[in-house]
C-alpha cells in the first residue's frame, strides 16, 4: 500500500507543533526511521531526505516536516506507537497530554511576543514554496545570525563561504538572497514557509538570530 500524503488532522498537527522544540531536543531519527517506514508513515524518498542531512537535529527537523504531510489517517497514531516501541515512552506521553485544540488564525499579524507562529499563519501560506521574489525581500529582514539559519536549513558551509566570497564587502543581503534561492532549488517542494518558520522560530527563541518577525510574516502572507 502506498504511503498516504496530505495534512495531518488539525488536532494531531497542533500537538506536534506545540512540542516541536522538545521533539528536536529529545529524538534521534536513527531510532525512528525504520519503524516509521515499516508502518508506512514515510516512504523511501522520505527516508533518503532524512538521512541526507548531516546532524541529528537536521534529520529530526526533516522527519517532523515529513510527518506534518503524512496524511489525515493513522500517521500520528503510528508515530506515537513508534515512539513507544523505540524507547520514547515519555515523549509519547507528553505529546498525548498536549492540548490538541488548534489556535485560531487571526487576521492581524502577531507581535514579537506571540511566538506560536505556526498557529497564526494560514496553512495555505505555510504550505507554499518560497519564491525568488520573497527570498530577496527576506534577505533585508534577517540580520546577524543568518549563517546559523542557512546551516539549519541544510545549506552546506562550503556553499555559504563561496557565496560570501562572491558578494560585495558588507552586502549580506545579496548573499542571503542567493543562498535562500539555492536552498529552494535543492529542496523543491520541501522549501516551504512551514519549514522556514520552524527553523527560524527555533533560532529566534535561542537568541541565535536577529530578524524583523512581523515583516517576515507579512512577506509570507503577501507572496504571489
């Protein structure tokens, strides 16, 4: 039977989103990928995408991203079973005890204090791929720490240094634009706003990046 694709049930998505950073810190893809593949939560292409990443955290980010689009059937329940079977009973319990009521989408943009980004941006926007024009606009909103963002997105350090060398002195916006476009070209449909915001949120909460949040959200919502 082919692996089902599509959005998770809203309640299941809400639980994973609420515990996203906790899952990044606690899980190891090597423990979960075989079991998820066996239960047909992910397919072989998903496995390859996960294993292509260099670090544990990068692999888990891709795994969770794949889980978000694993369909509205039994994907979440099978994920919980895999956690329990792989020694992550406590993680499974925390997920199951999480409030599954999705936060309502609001029309006004969230302030910098409202960090629950994923519940304040329409799913239609989150599922869109970041286009070149948006990448150019984003570059003007991202300050110090942009290298961390690129590395967490999966852009290799060699490519980062190459683009930095090509750019004019002090012209970081061109470098960031080019790297975002290269990331989108490499990742294809996986280079979504959802993926971008998940990585950005993690870095922002760790004070590892300077960014104009409201402007970034506006760029995403106004993308054509």
